[in-house]
C-alpha cells in the first residue's frame, strides 16, 4: 500500500491513541456502572437492615402480646413490656418508611409490607380490648403473615445483590426463619402455659411440631472457623439447647398426657422462664445474622474500595488517553509542518540542479527518493564548486608568491645600491633625492612583503614557531625602533611594561615583534603632532606554567567610526579609500596581525572613537621557560632619588614613577637648586631626576651648573636631544622610558659616581678604533660612551649592511667590530659572514668581530662563534666584560679562527680573567700555547676539550708570527704539520727560540720533542702541558 | 404401666431443668401423686414445693397462683385456708389461668357459695380442654362427686 508519510504518521499516532481511548472509555464506563451498582447494593443492604429490624421488633411484640393478651394485661409487667415492644416496632417501621421516602424507587418492593404495617394500630387496639379479636386471629392472621411477607421480601432482595454476595446473603435466611419459628413457638406456647391449657391437637401438630426444630438442621458447618461456629459449639449454647429440648419435651408430654388420658396437669414450665429461654435461643440466631451482615458489609466495603480505586485508575487512564490523543494531534501537526518545511527546503535546492524550481513532496515515497537525489546532486555540484575555488585560490597564492619574489629581487637591488650610493660623496641635493627614493623603495618592499605574508597565511604556509626568547628584552627592542620616528613627529611615546614579566618565555617572538611593529607603525601613521602613543605590556599572571601577557597599543590619533572599525581587519580594507592616498600602506597589515594573533590562540580587539583615538589590544598565553621576573621587585629599595618638581603631568612621568615604585626607589621632591643642595647634606641621594619637558628649564640649568657630585638623570623625548646634550647630564633616558632603561640607569649610577668622584683613578686606556654596528640608538650611545670613556675611538653603523660597507671601505681602519646580532636589513650573523668572506676573498687580515647580544640562550653561543664571530658580550654592556674583550684585542689575541670559549658568564670568571693577567704580568715571560696544525678538526677538538687558551697556526708563517720571543711558547706540534720532518722542524724552532717547549702530537718517538702526546685524551693533554710548563 | 413410665420420666426430668418453678411444680405433682396413698410423703413434697415457690423471683404467675390456691384449698403442705385459696384462685384466673376456674368452682361449693360456683363452673366448661378438671363436680346439684355433703 502506497501510504504517504503524513498519512502513515497520522495512522500510527491516532490508531493506538483511539484504541487506548476506546478501551479506557469502555472500562471507565464499566467501572462507573460497577460503582453505581455498589451504591445500589449498599442501599439494598440498608433496606434489608431496616426490614430485619422490623422482624426483630415484630417477634418481640407478638411474643409479649401473647402473655399480655391471655392475662388481659394483668400478667406482672406485661403491660409495660408490651408498650415498650410496640414502641420499638413502631420505630422500626418508621425507619423503613423514612428510607422509602428518601429512596422512593424502593417503594415497589416494600409496598405490601407497608400496607400491612398500616393495619398495625387497628390490630393493637383490638388486642387491647382483649375481646374483639381472637388470639389466633392476630397471632397468625396478622403478625405471622407480616413476618412471612418480610422474610420473603428479604429473600427477594437477595437477587439484587452481586452474585458474590448473594450466597452470603442467602445464608442468613435459614437463621432468620429459625428466629421467626422460634418466635412463633415462644409466643404461641407461652399463651397456653399462662392459660394453663393444653394445645388443641391441630395446634399441637400445626404449630408446635411444625415450628419447633433442632438447631442441628441449621447450616452451621459452613461457618466453621468463625466466631459463629464457636458460639453454636459453646458449652453455653449446648446447655441452652438441652434446656430447650427438655422444655419442649415437657410441653409435649403435658399435651400428650391430655390427648391420651384426657388429663392435663399443667406445664412444668413457668411462662416467664419459657419465654426467656426461647428468647435466648433467638439471640444466637440473631448473632449469626448479625455476623453475616457484618461480613456482607465488609465485603461490600472491600468491593467499594476496589471499585473506587479502579474508578480513579480508569478515570486517570481515560484522561491520559485524552491527553495522548491531544499530544498525538499536536505531534502530527508538528511532523506535518516539518515535513512540509523539508519539502519546501529541498524544492528550493532544485534550481541548482535543473535550473527551474520543481516541487518535491518528502512525504510520498517517490518524493523522498527524489529529495535524496536532489540533495546528493546538490552536494556534488557544491563540492565541485569548492574544489574549483580552492584550486583558484591556490593558483592565486602561487601567482602572488612568485610575483612577489620576482618583484622583491630587483627591489633589494635598488635598496642595496641606494645604500652604497648614500655612502658615496653626494651633495646635499643628491642625498635628498636618495632619501626620497629609498623611502619609496622601502615602502614598496613592505607592501610586497605584506602581500607575500597574506598569501602565505591564506595558503597556510605560515606556522607558529616555538622559540625560547627573553621576553622583556625583545619587547623593548621592538618598541625602541619607533623612539626616534615618534620624537621626530613630536608624538609622546610611552611604554608601560610589567617589569616582572618572566625572563624567558616560549613562543613565536618574530611574529609578536611583527605584530607590535605593525600596530605601533599604524598608530604613528594616524597620530598627529602632539599626540601620544602608549604601548602597554602587562603580566597578567602565570597559571599552570603559562603566562598571560596583555598587549596594547593606544594612540590619540584620528580614530575610526563604527563602520570603519567593523571592516578594519579585512584584507585590503583601510578605514576609507582616502587612507591609502594620505597615509600609505596596503591595508594588509592588520589582516596579517589578526591572523598571527589568532594562530597564537589570541583575539585582537579594537576600541576607537573618531578624532579621539584608537586602541588595539590582545592577550597571548605563552609557556614559561624561566619564571624568575625579569627584574626583581624592590631591587633598589635602599636607594633614594631626588626629583625636581614638575609643572605638568605626563605619561612619561607617571610611568617612570611606576618603575621607581616597582624597584623600591624612594622619591623626594624638591623645588629648586638651593633646596637640593641642603637636601644632599641631610639625605643619602643616589641621583637627581630631571624631567626636562615638565620642569622649569631655568632651575634645571641651575642644578646642572652646581657641582653637586651626584649623578643627574635627565628624562625627555629624543626631540630635545640637542638641548639636553648642551647641559650634559650624566645619564639620559629618552622616550620611551622602559624598565630596562630604568634598571640600566640605576645600575650605571655606581659607575658614573665612580667617574665623578675619582676622575684621577686610572682607567685603562685602549688606543684602538672600533666600529659599532647597532640599530638601537640608546644601546649605541651606551656602547660608544663606554668605549669613549675607555679611550676607544668609535665609528657607528645602524645596521649590518652599513657596517659591512663602512668596514669594506677601510678594512684596516678598525681594530674591532662590535656587532649587534639583531639588526634590520642585515643582522649580525649575516654581516659577520659577509665580512669574513670579504676578508678571505681580499686576503685581508681578520678584524675581530665581537657579538653584542641580548640573547644568550642555549645554542646562541655556539651559533655566534660558529658563524665566525670571535667573541660576544651580552647586553646590557658590562664594563668588565668590555675590558676583557678590549684587552684581548689590544694584545692581538684574536686571529681568524680563534674562539675563546667562555664557559660561564658570571663575574667570578671575569674576576679570574682579570686576575690572571696580573699573575702573568708578575712572571717574566707569559706562557703562550700555540697549536700548530693544518687540521681544522684537531683545532676544533682541542678548542672544545682543552681548558687552556691557545692560538692556532695553520702554516709556518703564522707559527713564526705567533711564537714571538717575548713569550714562553708551548707549541703543540701536530705530526703532519706542513708535511715537514718533525725533528727538523723542532730543531729549527728551538734554534730560533731556545725557550720554546714543543709537544709533539704523534705516535712516533721524536727525540727533540719536550713531550709527546700519543692519544687525544684531554686529561693526558692537560697533564702533559702542566708538566712541561713547570 | 404408662403411669409408671411417666413417673420415671418425670423423676428423671425433674433433675434436668434447674428452674425453680419447674422444681416446685414437680414437687407439687409428686405431692398430688402421693396424696391419696402416703399423706406424710405428700406433705413433704408439698412443703418443698411451697418452700421453692417462696424462692421464686416471679411468684405472681398464673401457674404459681393456681398451685398455691390448690395447696391452700386442700391443705396440702400448709394449713387449709379457704380465704387464701379463694384469693389465689382469683388471681390465677385474672392472669388467664383456665384450670383455676374449676378449682374455684369446687372451692365455692365447699364454701357454700353456689352461685359463684356455678359462674366459674360455666366459665370453665366453655373450655372443653379443661372440662375434665371439673369432672369432680356434678353439674346438677353442684356437689363434688365422691364427696359426701
């Protein structure tokens, strides 16, 4: 059967619901009827009870009326008793009448009885006359008739009872009959006893014999186990029965005597006693009927309870079925709606496939089939489309990458030669043109780089590195890049960085730097003169070894509207079209920034208001490698700075004070030069802080003119460099003020103090020329100043390329090159390699290159030295280290492939290094170990394994050059050195310099060697050297 | 033979019922049996009967009054007293006792109140079952048969 889904759902829901509804209605109705039946039964029980009450009263009235009648009311108490019994009877009859009044429908059943009872008053009256009626007339003709009628009616009523109860009900009848019969005998015979008359033979047969029965004939056995049974089997009842038996026997005897002999001699029973005994008997029968009634009632109660229970259950079921039906209707509707919606949806997809809209009905089987078809076809088509678009994107990216590369190559050429051109002698006009061209070319390069980055991101070629980096240092470096440009634009530039950022974090520091650079660049672009840019980097705590670092770049620039904000991160979108025209850029920067941040599981947000400013901020979670705070809090808690009162507030001032607080530096404010003079005498002031832009210039002059012997730190923007230089404070801090600058300045206070206080102190002077390659102007200043103070002449280069150019122009000019490792254009390592290559090509003597680096992590050392650098010092520049290096240079200790290995960086080592020269000075000749080998392997090996410092000679010329007469030379002579005969070589060496100790590295026995090293066990070698040097 | 049988049964049954009246009645009957033959024994029974009657709770019944009437009338177990006998018989008759009518008629004859005697005799004779009680009385001359005037 082809059923639509809708029809099927309808059937599936409604048929069971309807069935349930039908069943529950049926049972509900049935139970209801049952319930009603029980109500009716209960009514019948009440009716029966009323009739039974009448029976009891009737028996008593009849019985007592007998004695009353025979004695004409004179029998003792008979009158009262009869009155009482009549009252009971009337009461019982009235109760019945009342019941019928309340329940008129039972009138039919009791009609006869009621009409009979209506005759009762008349009968009573006649009885009272003692003469208007004969005994048997009222005894049998009325009372007994009524009695029979009632018993009959009771029996008829039993049919109205439920089958279960009928049997129980009918069990009463024999007992009720027994009651009636006993009543008859009681009443009837007591008449004759009172009259002292024998019964007529008819009466004897028709009444006495008829109505007297032994209780044996009663169905007592069925009551086994009940109290009734126990009663009938009790001693008391058995006594009673035997008494009654005796009584009946006597009565029979008395009558029989009369019938046989004609003699009647009275009854040996007192009428009263007789009546009494018979009444007792009736009591037992009554007990039985009462018991059965109770039983019936309790049965009825049980049935009623059950029926009520069932009634409730079925009512509930009935309502549940209605609810289910309603739910069914609702669900059906819902399903129908959904199916229709589904049909509509799939119908709407059909145009994709067939081009026109066809109607599909999901409910029907064919419709479902068609729907499945439609959807799968639609998916196929969509997948095709996706594939095509992916391919086209890939092609586009590839194209972009290629084109970018093609474009970059000539661009680099342009930039490179511009650099060279700058270094040539060009006049002012030409220099101007060169600068302009350089700027354009650089911008173009940036654009191309951005395009490349974006395409890399799109083709997912970018990955996030996991490098350990010195967090604070790297951030500060990046921020510092914009110190000069912002100063040029008169923009206040502030950096609020948490000094307690963990020293080393892990992450993609290059990308973070790119992000910061991009954001600060943007801020610079869009902020006008006298605006401000604030960079905030906050340590938001470490959890599970992950540091949460918050980055923010805020400016007071032109801002953006809501619309512009919404699109700002989209590729190639700038705030509006005029932006490119006015401010330049590609519109790719922020896209790249957003992508990078998201790749690092962060999220960049922007807040901005037109003409008020913009704030970009994001948070990164970076694993912690070294959790010690970069700078300890309260590091300088014993220091106090005196600060000249400021007249204006500024970001720089607030942030500086923040850093002072962090370092625990106490601040005392003073108003003028006189005040500070007296203050110095009372307080221990470490330094005087002057905020150039915020304080009175006259006062600043006054203070600096005074010879206070306390170092002055001047804090201002780079824009005021010239003016400040004229004043020559001991230390300058230029915007942005950073924790490192604060730290460095405070650290260098000790040195500057020394400089001020003991200018007579002999400072070693190195008369050497140095080339310093450093992109950060502050660091540059620091190194150059320090070097100058040591008598070193310095030339500067702002990046690797410049350094290379300057070097290559006058290769002999410099005794040493201090090479910052991280520089733009060409970094330290590249530059070093270029220089070494150049030296090799041009066969120039090697100029030592010292790496100046903030990074000193695992692998860095090896990296620097491996790339050709001769040594390294870490930033910030430590004077002692600088001394050490300069000394080495002064003593020409560096040659092309000498690598002095520093195992530890701590001062102890340096102190040792300082000490050993002194020791050496004491001895007459300095010990010098020279390794003579052509094998770079051996050289490297010994480099690593030997504790001692040594120099390497790769040929005879070098060897003679190194083995000067003013040293005690220990030559480690390798076997195959220059292929010459070892013994001959040794003898010639010793001829030239007899003190020279030669240790041969060979397995052969060499006669004139001072020692032989057979195997390259480092301990052996050390031992040997020790031995021979004594 | 029947009489013996009856006596036996009565004797046995005398002990079956524990009712005072029944005991009194049985004693009274035994007394009437031995009245002709053994006056002494009969008196003993009558006295016992009288004694039991006094113990009865409800003495004022037709049967008791009849018994007392008989006893006083005949001097059975107690001193003969016609007045008392008359009283008791009347009482019994009031209470519906029919036999007492004959006894009272007999009494009135012995007391010489023939009119009353006739009245009660007629009344008694209206009950055929009682007639034999009055068989002692000759209806014509109102004398008690077997008794010399």
